[in-house]
């Protein structure tokens, strides 16, 4: 079951390209309304308001935590394929953040939420969108093409920056499980991470062949769809622990 959403449209790079737009802007334009559906998803509003059902948050966090390994592979591949030390250092710093502050956030949430021991979490199968997203990240990492890798990463981080920045002013501060996820994806430091990733992809896009640019769009649009599916999943994907409670 999927969350009812408005009919969405996408455009090709040829349709959205203009002399004044960057490659990342063209890719975002190609995503059409689906990008806005992520940024304005009810998940983001309920998270910020602190009104989200804990079963929804729990389901989201268990599945999202499973991205960490594939995400680290992808980000490490960007570090390897970046053309210079100057280009590598920000990605190294971001990888350190992901494996420290962000990882710790998950473990603290699991300690607070019910039925979230490691054994209990392992008994819950991957949601289809979780498996698909991990596969996409690993495929992009193994492509050996920096622009492809960045096309997936930029969706992950840029879309989160946009929704977190939107809801930040009204974010409820009563429980760290909700407000820290917003804080981790907003503010000047995270803005610089996203700007860095976009700059790299824009630069790669300027010299990429038409075939590579088209492949980047495919990766970008796949990631956009999966981000949207993932928010929907938190509401409609049932796991074994849900069944036990009924």
C-alpha cells in the first residue's frame, strides 16, 4: 500500500536545461513534483511537531539505520574517486560525522523505543524500498563514475536539508528523538555539506558526456522516488512487531 500522492511529472535534462542553471538544478527540475512531495511530506511535519506516532518513528528508524553500511560505502567511494585531496577532505569529515553523531542518535533512540534490541530489530525484514535504496547506493559506488555516485548522495542530503530547514522554526523541543533528526539535517554546517556535494556534481556535470549525464539523471530520479517511498513506508509498512501488538 502506498500513500496517496498527487500526480507527479518529470522532465528530461534537455527540457529543463538552460544556460543559467547548474547541473544539480537541472536534475532537481527533472524530478518535478516528487521533490516537493518529499520536502512537504507529512512525515516531516509530524516529526517536527513531535506528534508522530512512535510506531511510525520506530519503523522509520529501524529501516533507515540499515542504510548506514551502504551509505558509508558510497561516501567512501566518492572519497576514493574525488580528483584531489582538497576535494576529499570535506567528504572525509562528513563520513566521520555520519559514523559518530548520527550513528549515536540511532542507538539512543533504540534505547528509548520499545522492542528495539538488536535481536528484535534483526528479526524485522527489510522494507522493499530499503533493499532497493541500499542496492542503488552500492551500484552507484561500484560504477566507478564519480558523477553517478554524487547523483545519489546529493538527493539524500539535499532533500533532507530542504525539508529540515523548512520545519526547523516550528520544531518541538520536548524529545530528542524528533528534534535531533531535524537538527542533524539543518543549519550552516549541514548546508555546507550539501553545497560541497552539489559543487562536485556540478563540476562533474560540466565535463560529462551526454550518456553519463543521462545516467546521472536516472540515478537521481531513482533516489528521489525511493526517498518518497521511504517516508510512505513508515506509515504503511507493517513489520512483525506490529503484528505481535494486534
